[in-house]
């Protein structure tokens, strides 16, 4: 049976394929420029390589400690900030004094610890737009000198450093993308041995309330994935997770944490890992920039063991 029997005729129409190709190109170009226009509005830059997964790390690790620490900061009439801190670790007591002087776009930090080590860092902020220069060295370690350059652009973040010894270690990290998506690498080269002592890679995806990152570290032996989510901005309620896989030992580590503000001055945090160790932190800002922090950790698989407690007091008059 053929369609012609019912009065249907096959109509053949000749089309010029170049017309449709041109139309498709115009549509793609239009969509591309809309994307670029929206990108210019929202763009803030991808940051540095160290910023990949930083918010998740701060949520899961910052302020958790098992020591006693006391910090006090004072300011001189000339604008010099002096910070003294002491940390008690078991029977050992460690202390240091840090002096910071800011003048125009130059910041000088001088730190002296209980072992009589003198660490100095000079930061020159934006000698040209987007560039930061950091010069650091430690006395008496003559090989500790380092010069670091950081450059931030709307679509890239670059950090390069070189040691001040005869056979220095040269480090370079770079990130390309935007604040919503970026990819980067971090490498270090030992000029003395001629070998790469570090090469890492990572990527980050984010939107207004969610950040996900994936990094490959330890020369490809460790895979780290992190997740950070703002659940409720009004109460600063956050959740985060980190999964760490070591291929050489087939070891997996999973860490899950959360944060919530009880009031504008009091914040609580909690975390637990797959080994059964649970930790909690409560931090109260009892005056502007002065914090009282109490933390604790317990092993849920060995409740007969005593829990670990940490205390930190920071005074900023």
C-alpha cells in the first residue's frame, strides 16, 4: 500500500543548509554574550589555590583544640599591635610575642618564640593592582628566607615563591575560573635534587549557599572531597563534610560537622568522624573581638577513656 493511493503526494523541498548553520551560530553567539554579561556581574575572581576547600576546612577544623591557650593584644599610640600568647600542652608551656606595624600599604610582622627564634614577614599590599609581595625569613635559620608573590585577577589567581638559599625550593600555584567554578594546580620543585617534591591539583564549584571541592594531593596518592552548605544564613547554620582517601594504604577518613549560632555572640560547632571521635566547640564573644572558646573531644568507641578538653581565651582591648 502506498500513500499515493489516498491522494498523498511526497513533496520534496530543497533547503540551503548554510541558512540553518548561520541561524544556529547567531543563536549560540547570542547565548554566549548573555553568559559573559551575567558572568561580569557576578564575578569576584577564583582566589588562590589555598582557597579551594578553605571554608569546609575552617568549619571542620578551626577552633578545635585540646590545649589551653591565652592570647592578649594591645595597641600603642603609634599604631603598633603587640600580641602575646601562651599555650600549655601537657607539661610543656610555649609562648610567643608578635609585633605588627602597618604603614601605608606595608605591614611588618616580627614574632619571637620561647626558643629564641625570630621570624619576620614584610607584606607589601598592591604595589600594582592585584599584586601582593611577601618577604619572610627566620633567624638564626639562614636558609629560611623566602620571597612570595600573589596576584589576583578576575579570572585567575597566581602564587609563586622561591627560597633564599643557594639551591632553593621553587613553588608555583595557579587557579583559573570564576568564583562559581575554578580549577588549579600546586607544584614545588627542588633545584638541589632536580625533582618535583609536590604536585597537587584541585577544582571547586560553588553557588550562593553551596561549595564543593575536589583535590588530588601527595603526588596523586590522596584524594580529598569536601562539601560546605549554608543551611540558614540568619542563624549562621552550616553543615560540611570531608572524605579523604589514601590509595597506598586503602584508608578512608570521613568527617562530618555543623555550626549554629545560638545568638549573635555565641556559636556552637560539632563534628564526628568514621572512627567514632566526636568533638564540640562553644565560642562566646563577650566583648568586641574578644573570645572565650571551650572545646572537647570524646572517643565514642572507648567511653571509658577520659575526654579531652581545650580552653582558649583571646583578649583584644
